[in-house]
């Protein structure tokens, strides 16, 4: 397998808009100790799942997992329904309901690499073209940033 890191995104705490903490700009993980958590199934994202568990453990608690889903869109819908909160990559804001709040995590180095991967032996000419298009689009986005 070959992979290429495309960009890095921070993790965010994701809450429904009517959650008591939804108006905060950032939160300490310890503030979530009593919250119900919705998680992406470990089989779908072992690193992300383990990251959330270790982050909570670092702050003295185990998350109370009330629901799990095999797709990120399902996790976001469950959070939007008010069943719990989650911690996922901030880039999901692009796909999320406007009624979800993405809150920064205080005092943590928390990021996830967004990567493209493909079989090294794959001779499909669309693979390098796709990577080139993604890189060009990312460069355009970066040039628009202040």
C-alpha cells in the first residue's frame, strides 16, 4: 500500500445545539465525564476509538458509551438527535447538520491525518490524476487562507 497525507485536522467535541455546553468555544475533556458518548465502532476506526478512550482516561474517566455506529454520518445523526456527544475530526463539519456544534478541545495535541491510500501495484492511470487534483484543490484552499 502507498499513502499520501493530504491534510491534518484537529479533533472536535461535537454536541447538539441545545446541549448546555454548546455555546462554549472550547472545553476541557474533564467537563465531559458525566456525558453519554456516541462512538464510531472500533472496527471502523481503531485509532480514533482508542484515541477517545485514552483521552478520557488521561482526564480520569472512562466514557459512558450509549451508542455506536459503523458510519460517521450515523454517529452525527445520533448526536443531533440528542442521544449523546462525540469526539471526531473537525473536517466532518463539512457534512454535518447546521444544528451540531463543533467545540475545540482545550490543552490537547489532538489531530488526525486525512490520507489517501492505494495499492502500490495499481496501474490505473486515474490514481495519480486523482492525487494531483486533490493536491491542486488543497493548494487553492490554502492560498485563500489569511
